């Protein structure tokens, strides 16, 4: 089964006083959606987020900067549960092993840290994680 995982940032564009919104195709741009990170079949990361930040039916999670930093720290410290460690999951070691490689860990940690910094960098911003399959 495939799992696509998206970390997105939304930046609301206020319109008041001298601050005018950009117009695209005849409509005001109310917000911008930014692609902060993407993973494919990183079940350990998805399970960690779902177990620690509340499960939803649509697998959407609104995350605060502290949450993002905590997730990055958990990845860096190897605290994610590998699907191989779960009795109910079949063995996928060959598929998931690449997420344990130092470069992949570093990229994932950096993605969460950068997302937290971006979220703290201004008003009217939000970050959402979505797991989809």
C-alpha cells in the first residue's frame, strides 16, 4: 500500500489599510500554500505523528512549532517505531531501511526544523501534516 506524506504551510495574506492583496486571474490571493516537505512510504514517521498528535479520520494534523521541533528531535534520536517492530505488520525492512540512513534522517530532521522556524517567522501562518493512501 502506498503512503504519500505532505507537510504544508499556509500563509494568510491580510488586506487592510495600505496592505493590498495580489490579484490572480481576477481574484484576490487570500493565502499561499507552501510545500514544506514530502515523504513516500515513511510509515514510522506517519505512525509517530498519528500516535503522538491525535488520530483523525482524514489523517490531517495541524502542528505548532513546538510539535514540529519535537518530531524532528524524535527522528534525530531514533525514537520512531519501525513497522518491523510491530507484530501486526508484515516485514518491510527492504522497503523502509532507507529512512534510517544518516542522510535521510538529516533531511527529515532539517525539514521539521525549517518548518518550525518558518512558522515562528511571522503572523497568520499554519502548518499541516497529511498522510494519504
